[in-house]
C-alpha cells in the first residue's frame, strides 16, 4: 500500500445507495462504469469515504474518523485499506486512475449488451441480419443486393442490440456492401459529457480484439481545430454510442480486411435549440465541420462517416409525466418521418429546424451527430433503409431509431 495517495479524493461520477437487504451497508457505484461492480461499504466506512476530498491527509482522515466514532480510535491501517479498495475500482482521482486514462486502450463498457465470449457474441450479432425481416448477411446468397455507388455516410442506431434488432442489420448490410473505406469516422451522441466535441486516441477493445484509432488523422483534427478536444478524458470510457458501432464493424470485417476509426462524441445542441439558431452560428460547431473537411482533404485514405444516433425518447423514463400511449406514438411516428425526409434530402438545416420547432421535446439524441456529419460530409442524398421503435409494455419508455444510407 506504499503507493496509496496521501490525500485521497473521490472522483466525479460516483453515487451511493443503501443496501436494500441490509440497511447497515451502503453501495458506492460508478455512474461512468469505469470500475465494474459497486463497492459495498459499512455505514462507518461510507462516513470515512466522504472525508476523501483531496485536502485531508490520511492522518487527518484518521483523526476525523476517530471523532465520528465518538472518540473510539480508528486505526490508520483501516483508512488505508479503504483507500486501497476504492482505488482498485477507480473510485479515486489518483495516479492509478490517471495511468488508466492515458493508457493506449479503451476497455469494453457494453458487456451485457453483448456476451463476453466471442462465439456467443458472433451468434448474437448474426441475428441482427438473419432474423425475420432482416436483410441477410452481407455477401450471402439470397441477401438483398445493395444499390450501386459509393457510400459516403450511414445513419445507424445506438440503442442496445436487442431493441435495435434488424435496423442495425439493414444499415450495416448497406455499409459493408457499398463502402471500401479504410477509415471510419464514427460520430456519436455524447451521453456522459456536456463538452461539445470530445475525441479519444484510445484503441477500442472488445472480445474480438482491438480496433486501432487513426492517430495521424486525429493529429490533423487537433491542428485544424485547436485546443479542447481532449478536455474530458472520461467522456469515451462509458460511452456506448461509439462502441456498439465499432463492435459490429469488427464482426463484419473479421478475417477480411483491417480498418481504422476516429471516435468523436458530440455533446448537446441545447443552446442552438433554445435560441432556434442554426448550429453553424456557434463557433465551435462551425470550426469542427471545417476541421473534418480539411483533415479529410489531407488524407489519402478512403473515408466513410458513421452517424451513431437515435431518434425520439419518450415516456416517464425520460421525464414525461404520462406513460407512452398510441396517440403519442402516432404523432411521434409522423414527426420522425418528417425528420428522416430532411435527412434523406441531406438538409442539415431543415433537420435542425424541425427539432428546434418542437423545442426538442422528443429528445432527438441523434441531432448533434447527424447535423455534424451532414454538414461535414456533404452527401448528395440519403435513403431510408429501416425505421423502428421500442415501446415498453407498460409505456415507461419508447425509443425510435432508423438506418439510412447516404450517397457520395
């Protein structure tokens, strides 16, 4: 324990909940899912942990913990053991956490959405293509033949695979059949960070291995954009909007050809929606669009963009007062169709205006990545491949999503 931090600090993103089965204990858990399972603490240990503010030394904490116990001496070793337990789970802002953050690889965060065993994982992903209504595996006899021409970009869901189902299959089928890209710029919704644009240099690991990020392309982005792209080192670690797309690319290209990725997550456009101002009026958004165009002009690699974004999020789970019912679903379906028409016309401004007119009341999480890609990639047109939704049996939530192919 010689390498324990002398001034321990709990990091951001943690929460606590009482043990429902035994009120003598508290679970400290990680909302960013960096450290795996929650840590079970006694009420006394939880009181000690709350003293970990980065300003108190281990000895200071021992003194205050002793006072909290009514003067009963708390051994320094007990404090050290608690610090070690929390540090091993990445619950402390410590050298161990910083070493992990600057490491070359991002560990998978979505195990559970797919199995950790490679063969079981392949079996699950294959069903996204072969289930009833699916397009079939790319390249297989009898599968749907994709349109001619090169794919410039694809809109894909990032809802979990079970709910996204064949909508994933239709989008990725088109992507594999029509793209010869060596580099996929994957631009997804940022669910864990309010920063506008965040890039990671980490390679993405899964049960199928690791996918390399394109360091040279990221260097170009940094040169043209400037500071700010790495300000939130935690943003990518729990994020599913990039991982779920990369895992499917791995599965489909396994044993066929290598590829590289550039992972970018995009934070909310709330300021644009509230002011009903075109996002390109914001300097950072305008700068990112120009940066992506310039970086692509300077690379010799063939590039395809992936938009990782869902559509409407309705119901009490997302803050609505009432359960989801048919009248609301019908209205939302029509609004989705209008949005997808604007996307198919490659009309980023029209897409944004429809969301802004609603005040984003349906929580279109795909707005930031869709707008960014349509402006940066400038496709000629899009074509809807599949549109679906998940509805909770009791109306607690509904999420809609689509896949769309954009022509170069």
